[in-house]
């Protein structure tokens, strides 16, 4: 039986999620990859245990994580039942719904029918009575936004989730969702966008609202948790030379997140130059990329994935150097503009 480290809260940093009462670890564990049916269960356990032992209290899931869809919740649920149930009140468990899960007209997007049915399935797979955060995983262009947000409100009021969030909504959609949830009395807790040095769309002003997603979240006092902070491995030392045969890309198992076409010679050269800056800081490229995101006070937490405990611990060690000099930030921008 697993026993958590008594020192688990000694080194992790926690930030308030917007204006809420909830504190999140600045590094959270995402289970998008490495928790499917092709992954080793004992390795999954060790990753989860190592995360909790270093103060990572937040575990981020979604109904479609695996592969196959649902498998990450099943595997996490097994680990939770066997080892983590005594620590439930120390954990933040989140899930989402929005992508395809089952055939027919009720198996994806943002209708009340789909969201509630999907959450009920997720709760059974994980083996919990509630999740701490439940997200609308993507904006549904065909369902009134009022219906999607009213469903999040209903889910929170029913006790099946403690907080409501949105993921991958653009600035205009985010503005409307925030307003609807506020009017219902269930404020939006958090937004989960894709964000990294190589993917900075949430910094760009939207033509309709003339604000960026980050601007809106900062003004409204809403948390932001970034996924894909390492650009699916491009901001690590994995692809600094070539595509490793043992990597997910090399094995054709990238789950659509990254392909060989994304790993161009120009991108590899860019990563090499960023890696040189990181080395001068005494960090790995991955550690610098995580610290770079967290320099912005509007970023509450960064979601990291891990295929091993060594990788997880490397990412967590980003906390050892979170500060940047003016010259470092300037040099990073110069590389990113190439």
C-alpha cells in the first residue's frame, strides 16, 4: 500500500486560481498521454505516486483521454481505488467533455444531454462521487452557449463537480461564457488553453472583443492552466538531433498531437538555440519552457505529461529557477521570432 511522502508539500509552490478560494500547484499532471491501454500500469502508478510525493495535487483527465477513449480515467481510477482514496481531500481531480465518445447524435459537443451523460460515465470510471473541476472541453458551434453553460451550472449545483471551467475557447467565446456563468451564480473558475513558447495564440487580441484570452482572464480574475507547455516534446531535448525510434512519433503513436511533419529542420534548430539559453541558466530546455510560462502572473498552473518518473521529476525541478533576467527574455524572443 502506497504511503505519501511526509515532505510532499515542502517544495511545491501553489497559486490562487483567479479570485477563487482554490489553490493549485503551479505544476499539475495531465493524463492526456501515457495512461492508455498500451502503457505499463506499474509505470503509471509510479508516475502518479511521484507526482503526489512532490506536491502535485492536481490530476487532469478528460473523457476521451487514453487511448482508447476512457482508458486514462479507468487506469487512474484503479490507482485511486488501490492507493489514493485516503488522500482524496488533498487532491484536485478534473475531467472534461466535448469530444467524440460514442456513436449517434448525443456522443460529443456541448449539449446538456451529452455533458451530463459523459460526466456520469467519467465518475464511474474514476470511482469518485464528484470531480473538483469539470470543463466544457471545446466550444460547440451548434448548441446555444447558454445551454452549455447552464449545464455546467447544473452540474456544480448537483454536487457532481465543485467548480466549472472551459477549455480551448477563443476570446470572444470566453467573454460570453464568463458572462453567462456569472449571471447564473456559478462563476467560471478556470480556462485551459494550449500555450507554449511555440504556440502563443492566447496572447493575441481577438478582432471582435479587442482583447486576448490572457487579458480577459486577468481582468475577470479567472485562473489559467496551460496544456502542451512543451509543444508535445519540441521544447525538450528529445528532438534536438533527430526523431528517436522509441518516441511516440517514431512509433506512430502520437495520438494526433504531433507528427513528423511538425519536427522540421528549422524547428529543431530553433529548439537547439533555446536549449543553449537554458543550459546557461542551469536548466534543461523543458524546465526553462515551463518557467517561461509561469513568469506571467495570469498563469495559475502548467500541465505536464510524463512517460516516466525521471521525466516528471525533471519537469518539477523547473521550480528551482523561475526567474529570468531582461537579457534572457530578450534572447528567447529573438529566437522565437526567427
